[in-house]
C-alpha cells in the first residue's frame, strides 16, 4: 500500500482521515487500530480526527474505507495563523521542482485560497521558490492523482474554530481494488458491493490469515473475494444455483485460476446456516442479504415499510442461524437496506441481535449508534447501513 511519506510521520498523537463511507470508515479505523484510539472526532463530513496512543502504521495500511491518512501537523486559528510545523515538515520532503497541492474538505472558497497563499509564502520563505502548485478540480486532489502526479498533498479542514492541516502520508492501493471490480469474470455493477466497501466490511471482522469467513448470501462473491485477498478461508452460501456458479468463477479468477483454493461455495438457505455447517463454527460472518424487489423510483413510505417488514422476517431468521454458527470471539457484519421514499422519509429494518444472544460491537472508547449509515453512496433509492454484532 502506498506510503507517500515515511511511516514515522504517523507516529503522532493526532491523525486525520479522509473518509470514503463516513461513520462506517471511522468504525473500520477504530477496529483496526484497536486500543490505540483514545477518541474520535468528525470536524467535517469528509474528515475524522483520531486521537491515538502510539499508532501502528502497518494497520493504517490495511484500511479500505479511507482515501487519505495525514498526521495533524498544524492547527492555526486563522488562515494567516502559524503553520511553521507543517511548512518545515513539507520542506524536508520537497525539492525545487516538486509538486504540491492543498486538498480542502468543508472549506469555503476564500478560506481555501487564503490557506494556499499561506502555504506558498511559507515554502518560498524556506527557500523553495520553484515548487509547483497543483490546482485540483473541486479543491481536492484525489488519492490516485496524488500518486500519479507525485504530489506532496496537504489535507485541510475546519477544526475547533480554526483549521487542521497535515501532509498526506498514505493512500490505499486503489488500482488493485479497481481491477478486482472491473476485471473479474462476472460483474453486477448495478447491485453488487464495490471491492472497497466489501474490504471495509471484511476489515470490521478483523480476522487473521487462515481464519474462516462465511458469507451466507454470497451472490457473485464480492465479499469472499476480498476475504481471499486477505488470505482468509472463505465459505459461501446462496439460494440461487446461478449465483453459486458466478461466485465460483469470480473466486477462481481471484485465486489465480486455481479451483477451490482457499474457498468453498455451495447452494443453501442462509436461514439454515448452522445445519449446513454441521455444527462447526466460523470466525466471522460478513454478508449483504438485500432481499428487496427492484425499485425504479422512490416508493411511498407505506410501501417501503411493507417491503422492509417482509424482508425483516428473513433477515432475523438468518441472523438467528448465524448466531448459532459464530465462534465465541467472532463477529457478524450485516448490511441492511435504507429505502428513500417519495415522502422524504428513510425506512430501514431493525435486527434483533439481543434476542439471539448477540450484542452490538463497540471498539474501545468510541461509541457507535447502530445501524451505522454509509455516506457518499451513489445509489439512488436504496442506500446501506451496517450492523456489527458479537456474542454476548
């Protein structure tokens, strides 16, 4: 995974993250970084700040739901405030012909321009008079562009009445995620999870290589493929024989053309998971059932509620079977639909984990309200939210 600056720059008390999925991305970060996270803030919709006690940069490299990671280097109280620490850090990694950029999140146009001017003045004052400023479209240089244009990118956002700034030290390997989404043999881009979201969900289980991941509504195998990429033993179920075949094709492609290497996909009903596993228990279950009719427009609220109530029966029956199949230290990650209605309402379903011996997963001191909604989705009428359970 691309570290753009030495891992040592992330050995700091405060780390800023540019989020791909809002609160879900924060949940993923708190899961992977574990007890090192002491507190989390969301100063803008796109950015979170984690206050940490000795961060393991190698765990940062596992994140999928984050576009950029930057140490919080300067916190000026105005656009003309002190950014000496940031300029000094940048100057140690720039030369006369380097590219740099400022990516603003939640900043007004004037504030963005003022911060650009302050950075330029600071860098020129340090002797770097020929560094090239890249002007990103929409005030954000995307992570892929940061890599391709060899830029030292600065993340900037409103923070505590002033501003938070830090250099982008790490971005995810977006190219490989894109390849897994576009090159696999069977694709359903209109309904399937993206590899980035699927990897984020798998990361919530926080499994070690060799442990077993189950997706009892596996579809074409997107979640399982991300598990396979993390060297997990992957099991899949689906009630559709054609989907089972599609999942096998995609997983065979993911495994380099070798059939049944590290995975097993079978036809079966998710409500009978425990019976199909014959009493064995898995280390984690990650799944997106959906189970809604195709929508060509926003439904009325009453119609959406009827749809959700009908699917909730299957969801909760399946959850009960999953609870019987999970190991004592395992987690169950379930995506539920959030239907947008023509009345301006959102309708989602409630999973009754307590009734089947499950509790909501809460990593460390940061509390999350379930289901955790996803942000920045491009879907039109059915969005997503996520439950994470563990045995009580």
